[in-house]
């Protein structure tokens, strides 16, 4: 059996993240905060470390400064460890003046680095999913079946099928056909793979293990195939041994503002589908060495509170409180994600409104990005579903009010349906 040391993990972190805008206004999608203190990129990197895969490359392109800073601060192995976490940024070269054109093209433009690693297998991962997975099990399945390519698959519902790659798998585990994001019901019928009315399809999780030689061949022989799901995998099925590896655990694609919002709020209850507290398989992030949070004379129910925060005489329900969050007295906060702050406000601040939430605010159904300054007596209420609004210093996406990073909302402002 080959060794886990023969695997190079490549995490795709370069997309624009347009569907997560305005959270991606100043950062790439994998750098978006989640669960109060983490970032999305922490999930695949932690899964790799917990799976004993210690050579990890992150492909970056758009708004990458925040992501680079987080990775350089967080993931440093000591001098006696052979592992590394490298950033492979998009670059113009003598061979190519183009930026990454898709998931496969991003990997294609780093083939020299992949070859230099000497890895016999390449594990392709997304940087914007929430799940906990032991890649060692997938690797052993790949090797046991002598596969050229292995795709991680999960049962999915009819509603999820149009936004995922759907595949047909034979009894021996081989994938015989693959279609990307099928919206036609007639096409979907051809890909029913399970006798389960609730989850009749098998969907690709966007996790692929390639034999390095096969990856090089596919990316070189098909230079116009820029995406793994749309191009490379369907092409490979006709010429290579492609298998589907079952994953039954929790997995969520954080692709839209709505999915980001609902996924975060699910983390606030005891019935959360994803456990950040697993002592054997932790999720790693930047060690900020912040003091514990202070909660003064407040009422809290189903609230996830991160360190370094201060809450004064407020009523908070079903919400996420990010690092260094400051909440003034008399506030009512419900169904809201507060991402917190990158710093504590100084007395010599430029604005009269401090970072955090002022007194007597009423906030429901909202996402407040980092370093937001909310004045006193501000009201923010959710809009009807499917409502999208672009304002000068706030947005509405699918009915959810989003206050972007570093935005300032003056006192007595009301953001609510008329």
C-alpha cells in the first residue's frame, strides 16, 4: 500500500466568490469567517492535518491578501517536521499571461510545482466547504481499487441536484457517467442511483484524488478543459478508471449568502450537525491569545460566543458572536451573525462611532461583517425572501441584511421593509 507521504493536497482558493458578495468584497471566499473565530480555509487544511497529509498547497488569485496573512500566521510546522503549507498564487509567466480560468486550469498552471513535489497522488480540495473527513480512508479506497481517479460522492436530494455534479455509479464502484449541474428533469432521471425517494442521486463533493501521472496527462492532453466537474471528470470516465468513494457525514457547500447564514446559525444549538469541539479531530485556526468574553446582566439563548467579546445588558437569541465583539447596553439581537473585529478600538479612532454595536439597537436576520460600526438606536430587520438590494453602506441578499466589512451605520438608522 502506498504511503500518505506520497499525497500532495491542493486546495482551490482562488475564486471570486460572487455569490457570497459582499462578504467577498475585500477577501477571497476561503478567507470568509465562520463560526465566530475560524475561516473557511481552516476546514480543508485541518482535515489534511488530521488525516496525516502534511504537504498542502493553496491556490490563490482574487483578493488574496487576507487569506495569505491568515495562512502565514497559522500554519507553520516546526523545523523537525517535513510538512508544509504553501501558497501558490496565480502568476503571469512566459508560457501564460492568463489568470486561472477554472478549477482545472488553476491546477494546470501549477503543474511544474506539482511535479517538483514528487507526489504520486494529488488530492484536489475546495476551500469553501464545511465537513470533517478522513482523507486516509479515501486514499486507501483509491489504492485498493487501483483507480486512476477517485471522486468523493454523497447522496443528495432532488432539490440539490441542479447545483452539483451528479453521477451514475456501477455495482463495482466505477463511475460510468457524469453530468454537471443538471436542471432538466429528464436528464436527472437518467442519473437516479439510489432506491431512496428522499436522496435518489449521488453528487460529487468536489473532492478528487488523482494519480499524478493521470492528472498530468489529462491537463496536458486537453488544454481547453478548464474545469474538473464540467470537463475533466466527464472526459476521464471514457478513458480511465474512475471510482466513487462514499461519504455519509455532514457536508455543506458554503456557496451563497443564504447557505452561509443558515449554516452558521445551525452551529448555535446543541443539535448542530457539525461539531467544532471534537478533541481528536480539531479544527485549527489562528491562535490569537484573547481574553475570555465578558457577559454583563444579559439574557442569552442558543448563542455561540467567541473570545475577547463584551456584552452589556442585552437580550441575544440564536446568534453567532465573533471575536472581539462589543455590544452596548439595551440591545436585542436575534437570528444574526456578528463577525466581530480584527482589533480593539483605540481612543484616537477616526470615527465617532466605535467598532461594535451601540446602545439600544434592535438587530434581526442580519450578517454584520468584521469591524462594522453600528451607532445607537439602530434597527435592522430582515426583508422577504428573494429580496436583493444594493445600498451605499448595506446590502440585502435573499432577504438577509448584510453590513459589509468596515462599514459605518449612523445612529437612529432604520434598515427594514417599508
